C-alpha cells in the first residue's frame, strides 16, 4: 500500500493490523535559516529497551548525546538522511522535509511493516504509514528518531561553524536568533543559507546591490 504525499493526519487514524517491525520517523531543522533539514528513522528492539526516550526538544544537549549513543547501540536499525539547502530552496521546506523522511526510511537496513511519522503529513512511501501529531512525545520510536535527527543536525551546524565562524552556527544552529540576524546584516549570507527564507533573501538582495556600481544602485532606488 502506498501512502499519499502529504496525507493529512485525519486520513491516517485507522487502527491498522500490521504485525512486524515498526519504524518511527521525525525531522530536525525545518525552521532555521541555514543548513539542511535532517530526518531519522528508527526501529527499536523491544528486547533492548532504552530509558528516558522523549521529544528531543525537552532534553538537554547532554541527555540527547547520551541517548543518541544508546539508540545507535541498541536499536535494530536506524537511518539518518537530509535534504540539502538547494532542495529546500527548489521545492520549499515542507516538501524537502518529506524528501528527507523518505530517504531516511529507504535507508533502513530492515523494511518495517509500518512507519509512524511525527506531525500531520506523510512522505510518499512504499510501506504502510501513519502521521501522529506530537508523536515525538507519544511514540518511543519517534522520540528516538527525533533525538538522532537533532544530534546529527547539531553536529552538522558545528561543522558549518568551523567553516563560517562569524555566523555563530554552533550556538544557534541556524535559527533566526538576534545574533544570527545581526551576523546576516554585517556579513551577508553564505552558501549554507536558505535563499527561500525571507531574512536570507533580503541579505542576498543587499549583497547584490552592494556589488553594483553606485550609479546603478541610485537608478534602481529611484525607480522602486
């Protein structure tokens, strides 16, 4: 059975009889102004329970790191995938998130009988799937996926920070904090910023204007 792209949650609330492996899926990084959106899929092992699984947003960074290691060690299988900044700008952030989720599921070593996805939308999958609002707080497999996705993306942002230290990516993880907005104003945007997000689009526009000869800028301003 193939789930429909962006299937609404109310269309997926039937109680399915799907014995077998269950995968939880969640994402991290829909809201930031920079960096990829990351998704994870996890199939937990009932024989190797993990204590403390919860929505990643309710955990400290230290708790997430500890649980991330336990999930990788104890889960039957897990997969982390992402959609690039270019894909976000081409398709929009919602569709890019669905792309990342689909890739995460397809990256699992074992094929689940059913996939439970956090939120109210579903990616297109070739397995049975259900969207669960607040699933990251209600379903342990989704909680585990939310932790893997968050930790993976935070580490990516630390790598971006090493490449572009003046933006502060390691601290704000690409979100539109005051520090980040001020850095955009001072330094403009970099290749890891999402052009389809309005603060970034404005930064690129300022950069384009700054690169033009002064006479052209005056002409553009007079006609606007």
